[in-house]
């Protein structure tokens, strides 16, 4: 899957990559939703993620019983790198009774 993502990205124009990057920069910050969650949260983290610190998130999950972390062998974009595994994790989380 990682190779297919790299192949797809490599076919994108410079303009579309710039537009995508700008879109990420301009999106609203919704991190407040995870500071004091009011609903159960399943946080799927890659063990090699350089953007999110799994140790800090696991410590936070211990403070907030409502946050359930899951570490997988992946990086930051695990939903692209291992789509099927992330789908199964989220599906099980929903079906196991939020």
C-alpha cells in the first residue's frame, strides 16, 4: 500500500501538491476535541510516527479512560499505509459498543 501511495503522489502536479499542503495548513484546529473528550476516542498511532508521540498519547489515555490508543506498525499516515488494518480497528471499535 505504501508503494501505491508513493506512486500516486508522484503522478500529482506541483500545483495539486501545493494546494493540498495549503488545505492542511488552513484547516481549523480541532485539537480541543481531544483535550477533554466527551465521547469514546480510538486513537490509531503508527509506531514510527514522527508527528505524534505515542508515549505521550498513551500517558494521556491513562488520564482519560475514554481514550483508547492502538499502536500499529506504521508511520504518520497509517490510514493510507495500511488502510485495511485501520478499517478493521475502527470497525471493531464502533461495533464493540461505543
